[in-house]
C-alpha cells in the first residue's frame, strides 16, 4: 500500500526506526508541484513507514509505503497497489524489491504489468476465474456486505485558471472602483483590446494591458479596467455555435438556425484537448441548453481522437551533483540524471557538444566524458514536444519537396486514431507519386505510351 507523503496518517503509523527517513522524504516531496510529481515517472522514489495494514479478506500483512506519485488531492490519497496490473505500481515494487504476485491467468508479467482489462483473475481467492470487469463488481459487493467499505464513483475536475496575464485574448468586461470589480453594462459591449506600446509586462510586473492609456480603450469605466485577458479556450469552447449565424448582431445564434444546423456531426482532434477545449465545450453547451438558448446538450455527435505524432528524443546523462556529463555507454559507471538534448544538436546519436553548451547556458562550462572521442546520446520514442527538445519543424521538408508532399505524406503515416512516430524515410516516394500524378493530369491523353516510356528511360 502506498500513501501520499502528506497523508494525515503517515505521522501516526510511522515506526520510530523510520521517522527520520520519512521526515526527510516528506520534505523533498513537499518541494515539488503535483504536476512534477506526476510527470516524473522515470525517477522512482519512496520510503517504507515500517507499518503494515491487514488485508481485509485474507488477513495478510501488507507493507505501507509513502511515494510522491500518490497525491493527497486525488481520491483518498492512498493506493492499494496491484503491481501485476498497474505499470506505476509495478515499477515501484520492482525498484524496491517488493513481491509482485501474478493475479492474471496465463499472462506474462516478467517484464511489465498487464494493464488490459480482458484478463481472467487467478491467485485472488473468491475472485478466481472471473473476468476483471466482473471481479471489480463482485469485490465491491463483498466489501459492502462485510460492512467495511462502500462502492462510490469519484469524479475529478481540475481547477482551471481562467484569466491570463498576457495581451492576446478576449478582454474581461470588468472595471474597478478601488479594489472592487464591476461588470460593464451590456449595451456598452463588446470591449475590444486597446493598443499598447509593447506586448510585455510593465516594469512593476503588471500584465501588458496595464500599458494601455485610458483613451486607448473603447470602453472605460471606474478607476481602471481589468488587465488580465481570457484564455484561448474561452472563445474556442463555443465558436462552432457562432458559425451557424456569424452575422447576427443581436444574439450569438438565433434559435431558428440552431434548430436547423444542430450539433457538430464529427469532431476530429487530439486527445490532449480533453481537459481543455473539449471539456469546456461541453460545459458551455450544457449551460446554454439549460438556459434555453439551444436545444441540444452535447456539442458533438461523434468524436475521433487523432493519434499523436511521436518524436525521437535524444538524452544526455548528467552526473548527479556535478557539472559533468557521461556518454551513453559509460552511464552505468556513475549515478546519473537523464536530460533531454535538443535533437538539432544530434546526428546519428552523436552530440554536437559545443552546440549543446551554447543552447543550454547553465551547462556552458560542463565537462563531457566521451567514448571513442564522441559523446553518444541515448534515445527514446515519445510525444513530440518543445519541453522534450524533439520537435522537428516541417520548414526544410516544405522547402525541399513542397507543402503538398508534406501533407500527403502525413496522411500516409498510419491509421488516424493511432500514435505515429515521425519518420521521413518514405517521403521521397510520396513526392515521386505526386510528380507522376501531376504529369498525368496536365498532359492527359496526349501523353502517349511511347512518351511515358521515353520519359521513364530519361
């Protein structure tokens, strides 16, 4: 069992022998944000409390640990680990040498957890020979019948910061008298962005809109206007409704046109929009439906999540507590921390050391331990992201092959809904196909078989 480090029971159950180590671990975990704790899946940390819980069905003793991957704000802040079926629990148990009983019939868990829900249970007492989904229901029923637990569905909604301290975005129709905010009257709306001399914060650290003179605002009330702007998804969450009636100056969409056009038939977008654009689109749609402005309460009839484009990341290995890096083949001789390297500085896994230093000023004076006179990077296929330094811009491909070749190549990367690694090995074939298509279309029937043969030989 793993508790969040900040769980209220940790101090109560920790044994005397483990108090110092637990206190040190809690201090380190407290210095990290929840996002950092969830994102850092490679660095496995934890600490045994010395306490045990009794398994409610078997009576067996279960070790109680704390680990930063468990959050106090999520659920109960405690995880009854099932390492055979959860990869994070599996990695945690493997790292600390905790037993990993195989609870799945005929499934190999020697290298990783089995996370699909299509298995049949084994080594699970009264749940043996049941499919996973059926066993969950039966386990809850048994817990409720014995009176030590109760089935419950938990929903988690992230708190979202709606305002942004930047210039671009919809201005809030809000003004202040002293520190008290007031709404701009409806007849004076909309408020549009005023002109500013720079799109930067002021010298006092206020948002860019604080740079605007009073006369620059088309609507100005009170002592000052609101300086923050709305986020991108403020408008992107309902724009599809406005498309139905874009020239209507009285309302965002007339009921007549909303009834005619109704919902969006098909939305294709990335899964990463689920907790932003898509979530708030549903909020806005359901709210407007409840208020009687539209007659449907779901924004899209069908949703398809396109697969992510994956990139090949490169890694360098920094020696812990030293400004020193070791090459990939030598990393096991040191305690190292893996860092992303910009792929623009890597060719065939060889790092351009000077380019890396220039791009990362904090490592300008770092020492690099080479193998065979070269610094060799590690690599991994993962999400393409600026934070991972593995983004490949299409500019060079467009310049070399043209935009049509790039677009067509992207469509042939693989199935729409699956993640696909970015690899331009086959782009020349797509380019040749388009050239043939172009010649066929423009020369048509006049392009005889003999001419085709002659051109092929040429």
